[in-house]
C-alpha cells in the first residue's frame, strides 16, 4: 500500500518535471529506428527470421518429401521440380528447404552452448580471479590450440554413433546433439575472453561495491548484477559467431562426418561424392549453395548491426 | 625479456602435454575397439591380443598414455595401426604438402587482408572502399569448400581443364607445382583475408583519428610518411594477432582443400585416421598443429616489442 503511494507520488513528480509517459508504439518506434537507418541489418534480420521459419515450417513449405524419389534422375529445373532433381530423383527444392533444419538446429544450439559456457566461465573466472582464473584459462587454451574444424571432428568421433537399431529420427537427433557440442567447444575460449575482460572492467565499478556492502551473495552479484551489465557483449558474440558455426557444420557434413548420408543437409548435398553429377547437372548445387551463403550472410549482417547498436565504443568504426 | 620468454615456453610445453592428454582421451572414448576396427569382427582372439600388444593398446588409459609419451621422448611416435608403417616417416612425406598450402594461403591472407584494409581505410566511403567491403562481406559468408568445388567444376565444364593430378615436388617442376597449388590456396585465403581486411580497416580508422596523427600532419609531414611511419606502425600489433589466429582457420581449411583436390597432406591423413581410430596418426597431427599455432602466437607476441619499443615484457 505504502509502496503504491510512493510510486504514485514519484510518477507525479516525474510528470511535473516535464517527463512524459511513453506509449507502447513510441517505444516500438524507438527500438526500430536504428534498424530503419541500417538497411543491411534489416536485410540480415529478415533473412535470419526467414531461415528459422523455413526450418520450422519445412514440412508445410516444401512441395515434396525430401527423401522420397519423386521424379526421374537429374531432371533439369521444370514446372514440377523448380530446382530440378538430383541423381536419385529427389526434389532439390524440397531438400534445400529441409536442409535448413540441420543448419539452423546445429547453428543455434552450438552457438548457444558455446556462448552460455563461455559467459559462465568468463564471469566466474573474471570475478574470482586468482588460481581459479588461471586454471580456467589454461584448460580453455587447450581447446583453443586446434583449428575449430579439427577439434570438432575429433570430438564428433569420440561421441560416436548411437547403438544399432535406432530409428532414423533418433540417429539424427544424436548426430545433431554431438555436432552441436563438438562445434561449440571451439568457440568457448573466444567468448570467455570477451566476457572475462568485460567483467574485469565491471568488477571495479561502485555498484558492485554497493552490492557487496548490502550483503548480496556472490552468485547474486555475478548473475544478477554483473551479467545484465555484460549482456550486450553476450548478444553480440552470439550473433557474430553463429555464421561461422553454420559454416563449420556444413564443412563437417561436406567431409562426410556430420549427419548420415541421405539426410537433407546443405553441406552434405554439396559434398564431394556428388561432384560427378555437378558437372552434368549444375542445378543440383544451386539450391543448397545459395541457401547456405545467404543464411551466413544474413547472420553476419545482423551481427554487425547489433554490435553497432549495442556496443557504442565500436560505433562508426566499421 | 628472457624470463618472459622462458615462462612462455614453459607454459607452451605444459599446454602441449595437456593437448596430447586431451586428444588421447578423446580418441579412446571413441566407441568400438581399434583392433576390431582394423582386423575385423571375426578376428582370432589371439591375433587381436598380439595386435594390441604390438601397438600399446593393453593396460589402463594412463599406462597407454605414458607408453605413448615415453616413445615420443625417444623420437618414436609409434606405428600406424593400418599398414604398420612408421608414423614419423609418413608425417615427413606428407608434411611438405600441408606446409605449402598453409604458407601460400597465409601469404595471400596477410598480403590481401592488410593492403586492402589499409587502402579501404584511407579512402573511407569511396566507391572502392564500398566495393572492397562488399567483396569481403561476401568472402566471409561463402563456404570455402563451395569455392574449391567450383574451382574444379567451372574450368572442367567450360574448357575441359583439370589441374595436374597429385602433389608434385615444388623443386622438381615449379611451374606444374604452382599450377596445382596457387588457385586453390588463393581461394582458401579469401575468407581469412576478408576477416583480416575488416579488422585492419577498423583498426586503421581508429588510429587515424588519434591526436598524434593530427600532430604529425600539423608538423607538415608528407601524407605518405604519416600513414606509413605513424599510423601503420601503431595499427599493426592487433592486426598481427588476428593474422596469427587466421593461421588456425587456414590449417582447418587445409583439411578441406586436401580432401577436395585429392592432395596427400596431413589433413586428409588425419581425417581418415579419425574415422579408423588410428590414434598414433591423429596424435602426431594434432600435437604438430597445436605446437605450430602456439609457436606462431608466441612469435607474434614477441614481435610486438620490435614494432613498438614502448611494449615491455613482464
């Protein structure tokens, strides 16, 4: 009750001082304005949303099933098969649409694991410092001593294949999980370094001292006080690395170590074993290669724009 | 300085031990038995035991690791589980291919990345700047395996051209060798060059806004001297660090390049070995790669002192 009154008087004071209450549409416009001034960022946002939508709504969007043989082998693009068919007579457009699922799932989850892990380690090691910091840095450096794709290949091999007799969907989800985990390991170190240096700056600010004085617990300081203040960095690292993550997944599938043969996947559909067909039927490559490049391009534009908006120190430098 | 270098080298060795332990453990987690993978499911149990004893596959994980590490100290990296050939020998025969790929593509990366970045920054917002940035943005997004596949397909389709098959020795026939290596390494470097270009450009723009640049200009120095002596030198250290990081990306890209072009380098060797659980092979490639990256990053850190005498090591 007393609280309500206090809030009310506060509000009257603000209004009297010339502040206005902003309407929802005004807030929305204020949030949209930086985007409207950055057409490339808007383009990126649209592409990314479309890619996620395609992945989720693939069964509704694609004209055929991606894994059934619906036409003759290597039909050139025609009215029935807009992007033609591959050597097995599968519809290339449908495979491209379904291919978004693997790329987006692994792209999202690998980035999520990498960023969440890196953020957690960055906060803990930056806040505590000392020997804990030293150990975390050392261990993470081990993971950073490999090219990302080599690390991922070794970890995917270590995680192995599911037991015999699983259904296709179980095998696929196992593969998506191990790919996500394997790829994420290569990114944890980079994320941790960014977050750690941001935490080191925050740690010395007066509000942390205030929180300590008020008796806030250490986890509370780390995750309720510091985390929100370094969160822009978390979002920026997320959108900056997801493009690279999608490319690594495609690279691993291209080499034949990702999802099983037959699964619609952009990397796999461009893979070496199909090379002989590309020579006579180049349309087989068109769908997956354009989809893959466009998606990564969209994520990169989105990442650049978000960094531009959220990190004022870098504003105008790119 | 000496103390700093000693400490770094010590850290590097410790890291190398951790790397080898990590990869060793990872490879042992691979489900299935290396012996059955090589000899087949129906192999005679006696043969399997013999095979295991020969390749140090008996005993606990720790014992096996110590066995392997002990071998290294005497220069013995073990024998490949397939074919029984010495890993060190095969490594040495495959090493030049990967070295050439990485050297060429790293050279291209540094050259194109830095020059186009500086050029772009000096002509900020000109048509050329926008064009260079457009190409760079696209270069980061196009997968390297797609570019390399197209490199094989397009000439084959248009002119029926195929690059010379297999790796040739650069000293026997330099022309043939470069005809094989130059185009793919140039393409491989596109992504890394693009990353380096964007970074160089933003770093250079940052430096050009500094007061000492205004001072240099106010003193009446030629613009060429301002950019090269004052701006470039100050913008260089972070660019070098990023260039070192690109080396990792290029080593990874070398795996894909070797696979696409069918070159017998370390990458394609390790790729097959991972599949077949041929752990001595994976170990030597992984340890070599890690050592390579760490030494380069140490050298880059040390070069800071040469570029900027104010930097002290402590």
